[in-house]
């Protein structure tokens, strides 16, 4: 009888919870750990085992899905990583800055631990329906070891080399394109609405031939109908990604002309109590509010 692979997942926000469910569905034995108290009944009933941090780091592979650099650098301190099983591989699926990812990679290597920067492309629903994409960077042998996991939880994964910053740059590039799409949809919808055109009809026309991708077919109806809750990706995380893009660009002495405009939209949405807790596509409401 084939022995199941036991993994750990650290970080049970919306993405981490969805990933945990997918791993259990795919037949993995799973240990789960979260930084704060949370109702984990659903995952426990599906077969997950709640453990402390030291136990979570004792499996051959552990996955993390944390919200930002600060959380990842704090959790994976030298002291905490010293608790990990010798030779274990950490699959970091969070979207961090290239600098933070490099710092974490150095910490792991110093302790004889594997480290893969593997940010994911997709919302929680993409994880659950098997449409998630993964971009991985790190030592090729370690990525090959993790391929068993990647193949079972995603529609595809790409290896972009040993430099851990490269996978982060790919993820930031994808999200930067998505943010442009959100704003383009928002501006177009605001334009046709102002002229008395049914925005649902407009989005149907827009996505019929010209823009058939998931960004437009998914976010178009959300923006038209102001359906921003529950958030699949928050305004705060959208702002984080714009800032990470700007920081990454500055490392290459590259000026992105539209980035400050997009950052301003997210900053305005984040201080608006009616928008701050909604999906990141709610930045479209900032455009709707801007009347001459």
C-alpha cells in the first residue's frame, strides 16, 4: 500500500485554507498551523491535524502562505528555522519582495534547509477548482522534489531558475497586468454608465471577442454589479503588490509611469471605510466617484 506524503501548511488565511483543503482532497496527510487563533473545524473534519510550530517544521516539506514580508521574516527567523527537520524543503507560496525572498533563502541555506520561492497565480477559487498556476525558483533538484505537490494542486507550474527573486518578479509582473486590467475595466464601465449604456451589456460585448481572458470575464461583472464581497484578494494586498512592483523596478533603475497613479487609487480605497475591506477590484469605485 502506497504511503501518503505528510506535509505541513503554515498560514491559514483565505489562500492557505483553500490550499489546505486541496492538499487533503488530493490525498496528502496534512499538519496545519496558524499564527493566530482561528476556527479550523472544517479542515480538522477533512482530516488535517493541528500542531504546534515545532511539529509543523518536522515534515520533509512545509508550505507557507503568509500575507507579507514582515510576517514571513518573523516566522522564519533563524531561531524558528533551527527547529526544522534537517534537509527539509520549505515551499514558500507567499508573494514577498525579491529582497525578502533572498534573505529567507540565505537563512535556509545556512541551516541546511531547502527553500523554494513558489508564488501562486490565482484566487482561492482557483485553488479549489484546479486552475491555480505556480511559478517556482530555487535549486532545480528541490523544485523537482516539490513537483509531486505542484502537479496535484495546480493546473501547471514553471521553473524559472535558481535565483529566488525571479519567480517573485514573474508574479509581480502578472499582478501588475491584472491591476491595469482592473483600472481599465473600471474606467470603461464608468464611461459607458455615464452615457446611459447598460454596463452589463457593455461587458458582454467587451468580453465576447476583444478581451476573453479571465481578468475581464471574471472582474468585469464584479465591477459592473459592484459585487466586491467576499473579497478574493483584498485592497490592502493590491496596494502591497503595487509597492512591491515599484520597489522591484527601482532596483533596475526602471521608471513605471503608471505605477504612482495605480498606487494612489489603492491608497485612496484603503482609507475609504466603504471600500477598504472589499475585493481589490473595488478600486473601480474611485473612478466612478471622480466627476468633473
